[in-house]
């Protein structure tokens, strides 16, 4: 198998998610948010997983902003001894006119492992924010992460770690409100399959490439190409 078209990128994603404060299964006096339905309206393999056993998206709220080096080293160390698979990305959440620094946790095998993972991060020097106001509402998530991609050509990529995620480059930076309105227009002119969209960028050759992330259980190169063309048409 050839890996010549496999690439790594560092980048950023933004999207809205419905968030709730977790009350159980976490360390006392810590602040954890959960997105119980991260891709609203999209049927996926997640639907087959009992949510009382396996969390989808968790956000550990931090006491302060940590650098990418700090969070990457902590995660790298924990993965050497932690008893479950998981992925971690740093980010922020804007909700209720507040901004929280967070670690986004995915692919944790059980709610019962949350306390253990929190303890591991604390042992690596990460401090968590104490629980404050109870949250239940829409938040704007910004995630900073590394991407492992397959280059599909035509400025399109599929995610090698997340099988239902694809990306395409767009020609200019969009403000969040512009992107929301654009996505609404696209969905009103789309009748193939449900999808969720996020706005982001890749770092490439000392420049930024603006992009759209598409999630759909029906992901294919053909579908991604059709969505890209519809987005570009609606941007004009």
C-alpha cells in the first residue's frame, strides 16, 4: 500500500455544539462538559453505542491556557500507561459570554474511565477549573489539533483517523455568521444525505488554508466533491 498521498497538518476547527455540565462520573469539584449529540440530525455508528456506557465528546475545563507543547507532552506521556484508547485536542468554548480553555476528549471507552483520565492529567501538571455555573446550551467550540489526511486531489482530503470526516479548501476566510448562513443555503439546496459542517483552516508552508470540515456517515469522494461545488457556488 502506498502512503505517498498521506499527509499531516496542524489546524483549527470551529463549530456550534449543544453542551451540558456533567454531574456524575467525574472527579469532585471539577468542571466537565459533554456534547451528547455532536452531529445533530446525522445518523451514524455512534447511534449504535449505548450512551450510558461510552461518552462521545467530553470537554475538561482547564484552570488556565496551556500551550500546545504542554498538552501534547501530557497526552503523549499518558498514552504510554493509560488503560484505554482516547484522543485529546486543546481548544476553547465560548458560552454565556464566557470563554473556557478546554481539553476535548474523544474515543474514551467508558464513562467509568473519566476520573482515571482526569487523574492522569493532574499527575502531568494540568489543573482543572472548579465547577461553576451549570451549563446547558449552545457553545462555540474552537479546537486546535493535528490532522492525518489522505489527499484526494482537487483540494479535498479525507481523515485517516475519523472515517466519516472530509475536508475541502475554500478561497477565503469566512466570519462565523457568514459560514452559518452559507451552510444553511447549502443545506436548503442539498437533498442527498444529512451532514454536519465546521469551519477551519490548515497550516501549510507558512500560510493558512481556509477549509470546511464535513461529517456524514455517507462520506465518499463523490459526495465531498458535490458538497464542495455547492459551497463554492453559494459563496459567489
